[in-house]
């Protein structure tokens, strides 16, 4: 075993022990840390802002340094959404030939959600294409998410220290660092979701209708971010709306206006779903398109209602438990490093403590069962609250907590109902971090030293993760991000132009055609006219050729070396052309371009 594996065992035991000790202290009413002003007093706003700036800068460094080289190369879904964004930005059509599609169908069954593609359309118009430019969007939004999460926690906890801890943890946690450094469409979901939650919490705080409407609009934009949002967001909003109505946090009129706003923003996507699932005919114009998928992913994503259902449900529940605790080592390596689960393997005892605490923020008797022992600062705060604020303020704090409770419930329902992985469960991790903060805060209020011990364990693990990520992530993910192939395809096209045949290897590659499209800035109209797919009806259509590109080498490919063709070969295939005359070999890491010396 590695050092991190031993560390995880020790850290998990430590977190479980500290959490259990805090519960015992609470049960016995010996909350001594609540009795001492020095230990419970919050830091000043100025100090908090300075620390927050430091956290944001550190988060930015972890998300921006070496953005084009770690991960090295491009993953196929990155190249796919990047190419469709390029095609729409430069030609006004996607790679399937549809003008400004409301939902680009990319592979045929989707696989690239509209929001990421269309924001990249804007950045391409401004800055052009390239690996760093393609990844800059999730990196910047990842940094912004750290700040938004701080604002959310500040509204709920009323504590600078606890809010800073939450922001620092999000800045350091493996899931969010990895997610922010490559351009899968789901990778901007934490930002859109965090913004929506923050606006809703502001609506609860202020009671203003326009803020509820802004939140509704933001939640509707989430629906364009990733497919799982179409299940999680409506269930979450239904649950939290019922809760807020019962608590008189939101009025019927406010709810109506918010729903109307949501429907207006969501309407284009709703029409698209009607075209694909309710039999509405395609709407294809020169200005916009509501086109149909060429295949459905429902069988691949959703559970079947047949004899396999009980076993599939159990498998999903088991998968959910693993994800909520130690993390799944069977996940694709583009989402994690073995030994470093999404939120570290050892934090789950504290997270579960936060989940089972109930309304920790809203009820003063949970903060301290004996009010006479409360620190003077907290006494003044509670007295000021009773005098100056309305009688529903405690309900408002409870409603803010309920936002994350209902979001977690919605994510759990999704995870049970689909074949889940980290990208599909992307919406569950912000709630989990929230409950981790809640658990650490509970410990902090009982024994500050216990909370500091947990923080120390997290910081040490984060240091190990950062070392392993920047030192070894590329070695683990070379087959997923295919470094060197895109550059080789671009060079081959520069040499061959549109007339000479280009034969490409498939060695350690997945859907290499889409990397060739992105790196060469290939004309999407020409692609749509010439593409030949291996299977037009497949869930993920993969091209075997387009234009003068052929994917898959002929059996006698060595005889083409130096002749009227350009070859893209893997490192193991170069030996076959040894001795070939009149050819040039250009190396791009694991891939090489072979062409005639006269070209």
C-alpha cells in the first residue's frame, strides 16, 4: 500500500473518534468551548476578507497553473464540445449541419450540453481555439464557485470562520480541483447550481420577489448545464417550495412569479424535449433548430422496469453508499486519483454527522442547551435578533438549511434511479461539503481543538493530493486524454491538405476523429457532407472517415510510407516502417506523422 492508503485509515478513525466525542460532549451538556469568549468569538470582517482573498488566490493557482499540460492532451468529450462550439462560432452550424441548435446533439444522443457549448461559442469569437482557452471556462467558474460557496455559508452560519473553512475545503478538495481543470460539460454545474442556491437563500433572507425570480432563472439555466439537472432541479424545487410555503417563507404570488420565470427561461429546452420525446416535429430553420437525437441514451442511463430492476436498484444503492463514503476506485481516472476520493476518503464520518444533526443552524437549543452558559457575543446576537427581527427569522434560517437537505434528497433519488458515476452525480457534492462544514462546526462549538485536528488532517491530505496530481496525473490518464494525437492530426492535415489521404492509427485512442476535427479547425459543412459513421444508429456515433481522413490503418500500412499518403502512427507501429525510403517521421510523443520527403 501507498502512504496515502495508510493515511486514509488513520484519518478516518480520527474523524470518527472526534465526531463521536463531540456528540458525547453535547449529550452530557459539557459544551465548555461555548463558555469561553476567546474560543467562540468570530474574526473581524477585515481579517475574514484578507483570508478569503488568500483562499481565492490559492484556489486560482491550483486551477490555472499548467492548465494546458495537466491533463496533457484532450479527452474526447472535451474535443467534442469544443469542436461544436467552434463550428457554431465560425460557421453558424454544428457538426451535424444544424443552424444554431437549441441543444447540439453532438455524438447523436447528446453528450454535450448547450450551456457549455454556447459559452464557448462566445469565448471562441473573442479569443479563438486552443486547449487552454477551452479549459479556461471551467477553471474560472471553479474559482468563482469557491467564492459563491463562501457567501452561501456566511448567510447560513453567520460566522466568518466557519464560512472560510467551507471555502478553503472546496478550494482544496480533489473532486473540485480535477473537475475545474478540464472541459466536460458537467464541470460547470457546481457554479450554476451554487449561484442558484445562493440566490434562493438571498430570496429567503430578503423576502423580495425579484430575487426569487432571479433564482428561478438561474435554476432554469442549470437545466441547460447537464442532463441530470432535468431530474434533480425540479424535484429539489418542488420539495423546497412546499417547505417554504408551509413555513410562510414564500407567498403564493411570489411562487407563481418564480415558476413563471423558470418556465420562460426553460421554454426552449422544453420544446426540444417535446420534439424528442413527445412526437413534436423537428423545427429546423436557418436561424435556429430544434432537431432530434439520432439515438436514445435511456437504456444506457435509466434502469429497466423488468426482472433486472431489483438487482440494479441494489447495485445503485451500493454505488451511492460507496460514493458517499470512501469513493469508488472503479471510476474513470479522469475524475479522481486512487487514494483520493472525491471529498477525501476520510471525511465521511464528519459529513454524516452534519447530515444527521437536523436543524443545527436554526435552533439555538442545539447550539447550546443551557443559554446561561452561552458566550456573551452569542447572547447579544440572539437578543438583538429577538428585538429587531421578525418572528419568522428562525424559520428563515431553517429554510436555508432545508435548501441543502432537499437538494441532497433529490440527488440521492437520482443516484438510485440511474446508472450513476461521478459526472452524473455532480450535483451531490456541494450539499455533501455543506454537511461536512455543518459537522465540523458542531465539533468546533463543542471542542475547538477537535475541529482544528480535522482541519489539520485535511490540509495534510490536500498536500499529498496536490503532489500526486501535478506529479502523476498525466501518467495515469494518457489513454483518456490522448496527449500528442491532436497535434499529430493537425500536422498531418497541414501536410496533406484536402487532397492527400490521411490514415490514422487507433492505438490507445477513443474516437480520434473528434480530436482531428478540433485540432484542425475542420469545416463542419464539409464534415457533415463527407462523414461516414461506423454505425449511424449507435448511441455514440463514431466516424470511420471524413474528407481525406481515414481512421484505422490498412493492413499493409507500411507500404504507404513515403508514398502518396500521410500516416499517423502509434509508437508501437513505427517499427513496421523501418527501412522505408524517401519518408520523413515527425514525433509528437506517443504518435508520429509519417509522410513522403517530397511533401
